[in-house]
DNA sequence: CATCAGGGCCCTG
DNA sequence: CAGGGCCCTGAT
């Protein structure tokens, strides 16, 4: 799919806004879904079954954020569509979210004070729609990162859409209504194992029950969590991923998986293994409605350090690639 | 060579 | 609520 028409607009996120640490996530596994360079980001935006090429460029500073957005499409876009795309970008990258309270409130916190300076203006962000992120959640389950990467790429090459714009080549996720036409056997040939069944069952649910991400966003977080936990194959960890990344909720911190437990025990308590209940209670008591963001700052930092070449022996042991 | 757990979840007892 | 099974892979 070649996207040749393009539209540009300058956007002004609420300050403080840190482009690079918001957009790019060192803890995430690499995929063909996005391309990042310092100050630049490309991805394929899916919105109501349509695909648009998105390029974002940092043209400002943390205190005076300014982002150049270029939207690529196959056909001429109406003003209304452009407006909807921009609204969606603002939501997914938290352009309008005010973090000044967070920055102020924890400026003397033993763990966060340095990180709030180092990553000042880092927001949550997610380039995927709910369905795509759900697919990623399934691809992460019960395996090592290397295999997740392999399964993701194979699935995208077979059923995703290859999108070309701005001299970049990126993949977009398949639509649920297209995937359900594929047989479980064929999916299994891509070595996704028992996930084949999950992909099909979830896609069926999305088609049949017409799960509407925009409608879900209007519900209170507890209710959303309850709804997404009903999805077959979605348990506490996948629900956490969706709630934090697709729905941008900072207030619900109720689950820590075993490998996260090891890393957070070390980073927050400097201990080998603290019970997850203790971690959860501590974080909630200390950071309240900012709990998820607080953990995000801690989490992203250690992976940024790793990305920049710092060797952290105990961490390498926990990140099984 | 065989065995096993991995960036979970469902189902059963 | 504990524990077995799930697909496949690479580490041991």
C-alpha cells in the first residue's frame, strides 16, 4: 500500500512534554510496526479499518513542545477525517495530559526525584489501536522475547498490511474480520502454537460483538478492566498492558508478573525478591493516582540505561532474549 | 539425546 | 486457590 498524499500540521502538547522518552520505549520488543530515530517517529495508524502513515518530528523543547505531524494517505482526506486522526494522535501520545502535578509532587521522592529531572515530560504512549495491542499481548504470553519477535514478524508478513510512505516501509496489523477467514491450521504453520486459537477467538469476538475502543474509553477504569478480562486469553497481565498502554490509566496498579517482580524488587527495595503484594501496596500508598506512571519512570529508566550500553549484569539475567 | 521453563491463561478439582 | 497443560524454542 503506497501512501502518497500528505498533510502536515504543527501540534503543541501540554508542557512539559518529552518527545523521545514518550515516543520510544526501550523495554518494548523491536518490530516492523514502527521506526524511531532521535526526534523522529513513523508508524501506520489504524483508525476504523483505514490505514494512515504517520510521521512525527520533534520541533520544540520539553518546556515548549512543538511536534510536526505529517499524515500520509492513499486518497484525499476530508477536514473531518483529518480532525479525527489528529484527535486520535493526541490521545495515544497524551498531548493534552498535564503532568506538572506529578513532577512537582514527587520532586523530593527518594526514587523519583532524579528520574523526574532526567525524563521530565515523559508521558505514556501507544501507537497501536486496542486490537493491535491485544495481539501484541497474546504474542508476549508464555514465551521469550526472541520468539515473540519471530512470531510477530511472521504474522505481519503473512496477514498484516505493508505500508510505504516517506520512503519508509512499515507494517500495520490485520483486521479481525480478515483473520477469521484463516484456518487454525494455517496459523499454526507460523509457529504461534496455541496462540492460533486465541487469535481466532479474539478476532471473532471483535467482529461479532463489535468491540468499540472509543466507547470503552468512556467507561470508568474498573469497568474497562472488567470488560477486557472477559476476553478469552486476557488475564491479569494482558489486562494490565491494555489498561496502561491503550487506555492510559495511571491509577490502577494491581498486578506484577514474576519477571517484573524480580526487577522491581531490586529497583525499589534493593532486595532480591519482595512479595508482589508488598510491591503493589507500597507503590499504591506512595504514588496513589500516579502509581503506574511512577513505575513507568523506574522501569523505562533501567532499560534506557541498558540501551545506551550500560552493562547491568543482574538485569541481563532477568531479560531472557 | 532429553528435559524444561519462558515478558500467561484457562480449566479442573 | 493450587496445579497441570498448552505450542514451540533454545538453554542446559
